């Protein structure tokens, strides 16, 4: 796992990308015919996927299906929601 | 279904301890206008929605509220981590400590346990969405009250984020209400 400061930054990138995608999703629920928002949402989801991969490659798995790749149960690692990211 | 992701929607990183502030903020965990009630209200009401836009919006906002519940629990935990009985007592929240110690329990700031009597599910899309808009405003007002009593920027920054989300949800529910009403006309 990389240093905590770098992981904090990578996690912030995930949060920002996810926030953008989430907000567009809610907008699209009530504006499903807005083609421009649809394209923005597609790009936001691409960005989010890239941010998550960058984080998980350097830090720890965010979802359990990404855990255990290196023969150890690293799902236990990292900062759970109750814990403070250093 | 739901898939857990090991992160909060907005980073929660609180440096100082304050059991009293934690007991106020706990109201947004299990109080009458808190995130538990919000998520259960929307995730229950969605079963009776008939318009796809309504089903989607209630599902998506209800899911986001579950994430907010997690953030509130995280704030309360970090504000009380390592604090003992004496500290809780000094901060004037010894009564909470007696029943729950450092645990996060769904109750209001006054200690009333969470109740499903604070939410409704009427199978009437207009009645439900009207309630949801009021619920978002009540949650927003509660966050305003918390901000008036909070002088820790680590905490206020998270509360301001949550407050802003209530405003967005109110806006989206308002759009849905217009959609449903125009279908009736």
C-alpha cells in the first residue's frame, strides 16, 4: 500500500468523480430525454471507473470482489467508514 | 440490491473530540428527520410508485441517504473515539454513555429511539412525494440547527455537504411532483 497522503488524494478523486456521476444520475431520473446530460453522465462514469482503478491499484480494495487478488484477504485492509483516513 | 463500497460519499476526517456535539449530530442518525428515516421512507415508498421516473428517483435518493447515514455514524464515532465515562459526563452526556457508551444508537438528540412513526408510505404517489419534499426541508433545517451549534470546521464541512444534498433532493422531488401532476391533467 502506498503512503496515506497519496491514498487520501486518490480517494478524494474517487469521491469527486462519484459525486459528479451521482448528481447527474438524479438529474437524469427526472430529465431522461436530456441528451447532453446523458453524454455527461457517460463521461462521468468513465472517469469514476478510472479513479477507482487508480485507487485500488495503489491502496486497498473498495469492493469485496476486487479483494484477494494477491492470495491474501486484503478486504480487511484500509479505512472503514468508522475510521479516520490519516 | 445493494453493494457496499468501503468509503464515505464525502471524506470524514475529524481531529477533535466532542461527545456533546456527537450527541446533537446523532439526531441525524436516528432522529425524527434523520437519514435512517429518510432512506427507509424512500426505499419503502418506491414499491408503490408506478412511474419509472418515480421508482428510479426514490431508489437513487434512498440509496444516497443510506450513505449519509453511514457518514453521520462516522462523525459520531470519530467525535467520541477513545473518550471514557468521565469525559461523556463532563460534556453533559453521561446519560447516553450509561445506555450506549461509545456505540452509535439510532435515537434523536433528546434520546428518543428511532421510530417508524416518523415516516409514511401511502401508496399514493402525490401524497408520498409531498411528504418527501417536506422531509428534505426538515432535514435541511435540522442541519442548519446543528451548524449553529458547531464551531469545529472538520465537522461543519461535512454537515454543509449533507445540507446541500437535501436541497438537491428537494429540487428533484419537486420536478417529479410536476411530472406526476401533469400526467393527471
